[in-house]
C-alpha cells in the first residue's frame, strides 16, 4: 500500500542537540511538506519541496533545515537554534500543487528534555 | 492569511447535523477539507476548486462560494466516528501559498 512513513513516532531531544526526523513516501508524489502542530493549534508550514534538489522556506523555517536528494525522501533537521521545538511534526505529500489533496504521515512527537 | 473557521467547537448528539464554515480574506482558487482525530494525522476529505462547486462524500458534503471567499462543510446525520478536529486549507488565486484554518473541534455523543 502506498503511503508516507515518518519515524520515529516519539523523539526526545536534549538542549543543544540537533535531531533529524525521517519522512519517506512511496506515492510517487512530487511535492512534500513539513508542518508543525502545537497543542490545540492549526498546522504551520516549516518547509516544502516541489521537486528534487529544491525546497522553499515556509512561515516558520527558522531553526529547521531540510534536504530533498531523492523524490521519496524529505528529512527534517531540528537544530539547536530552534528554541521551542517541542511539538507534533507532520510530513505530507501531494501529486503537485493545490489541485490535489495532501496525504499525511502519522507524525513525530518531539519533546525537549 | 490563515483562513478563519467557525464555530471553534461544537457538540452534537448522534444523528444531528452540523455546518462548519471557513472564511478567507483573499480570493480563493481551491479549498481542502481534512479531519484529524486526537493524536493522529489529518485525513483528506475533499477538495473544491474555483467554479463554485459542491461535493459530497457519504453524508459529508461541502460548498465553495468564490464571491464570499468562503467554504462550508456539511455533516448530516452525524455518527460517533465523525468526532475530531476539522481543518480547511485554502489556496489563493495568486501566489503559491496554502494555509490551514484555525480548526473546528467536533464531538458527537451518543
């Protein structure tokens, strides 16, 4: 079955550490996205990529970095520069543009300890 | 630029109907609707494109009014499984932005 796989499901980060969240899709989708969701909040866009080797900042990119070396993979690194990283992180993909619905992964819950 | 949803929360008894509204300050090209259950990922329900269309999905349907820059999601004869938070997502006519709405928490009780 096609879908998006995010790992790990839960992640704990110490102060000053960088951590990388994995996102893999086998839907052959061109576009991939990273969203952050805080408790009781909506989804805010961190980064998105429409093709391999190209990505753009979203509304809250500071303290995050991404890469898109393969169509299937779009990992997100939460750097030590992100001062408040505790949140639920969602990866999504779409066939391209906003004419298509987004398919979401099951999410990674990141907690700073 | 984030669309505003109303109401913020609603509680229904099984079998009752509900309407969730999504309003934007910009002219819209498309509107998406998603449902998210607690602790899970959002699930795509439907998309409406410019042209003022209406769509249905089982007992859940939606309309898109371009002139009013808004969309409404209609849930009829609600079931317990309809509980969750509903988000709209909007893409404006110009630019490449896409924004999710503020969310509406819907709880269906027996």
